């Protein structure tokens, strides 16, 4: 049996497939390279600007450090000069207070009392020696001396009688030597407060004496009999 293929022959040509052109790749590569170069340029420019700013800040910091050192030196010199000024002022103020103190002593000392020695310490302790002709004058002088604003305490250490004779050997009078010690404050503020405390204490003592006298007078009135009325 003979078979004959009567269908027409069809030629099928195989296609080569899709081919992408090269110019888009080249263009994309150029764009990417330009972008990278641009970023690198901008970054380099920023780095250069930052380095320049750092150098400028370093110079400013050095100048500021010099200014700060000069300020510290000026401040130290100011403190030193202020300390010297305060020291001089304290000496001047202390001298004025000593002058005021001795003026007070001269104004309050009795006429029959004379001082022979006075010693004072920085702590405020003092020692005073003098002479008079009676023990009552010593007591009166202690009261007067205690009323000086700068004086805080007055203590009689000793009081002795000394004979003073004439050339013929006869006794003319008996001089009383005394020594007083205590504390004092050569500060206007402290002296003022001390004076106020003394005044307040005196006022309280006077009030107590007045109250005592009033109670005594009331008691005397209560004890009066009808016959006395």
C-alpha cells in the first residue's frame, strides 16, 4: 500500500527572540556614574566645609582659652586687692573703735581713779590696772566701765591697799591698787547689740523691782486693821 502526503509543505522559520538595544544600558550607566560622582563631590565639599569650620572653632577656642585665663588672673588679682582693702579697712575701723573706746573710758572714769596699765588681746580679753584712794571708787569705776558699749564682762581680780609716805617717813595716804579683767568686743554691731542687751536686762530688772514693790504695797494695804483706817 502506497501512502502519499498530499498536504502542502509549510516552512517555519525560528525567530531569533527579543533583543534589548544597548543604548538604554549605556545611558543608565552614565546616569548612575554621574549621580555617584555628584554625591561624592557634594560629600567632599561638605567634608571640606566641616574641616574648615573645625579649624575656625579651634582658633576661636584658643582665643577663648586665652581670654578665660586672663579673666581668671584678673579675678585672682581682684580677690587679692579686695582682701588687702578689707584688711586695711578693718585696721582703720579697729583703730577708730579703739579711739572711741578710750574716749568712753576717759569720759566715764572717776576723778580720783587713774589707770596705770591696760592690755588687750585679739580674742577680746583685756586686763586693766589702776589706783585710787577708796574701794568705793573702784566699785563705781567698775560700774562705769561696764556701761561702755564695747565691754561685755568686768571682773575684779584684786584690790590691795598700799602705803605712800613722805620723806620724813610719815604716812600721807593709803592708795588702793586694783586689777580688772574681762572680755570686750571691738565691733560696732556687737557693741550695739551688747548695749541693747544691757538695756533690756536693766529694764527687766526695773520691772521686777517695780512688781515686787507693788506686791509689797498691796500686802501692806491688806494687813491694815480697821483701826488704822
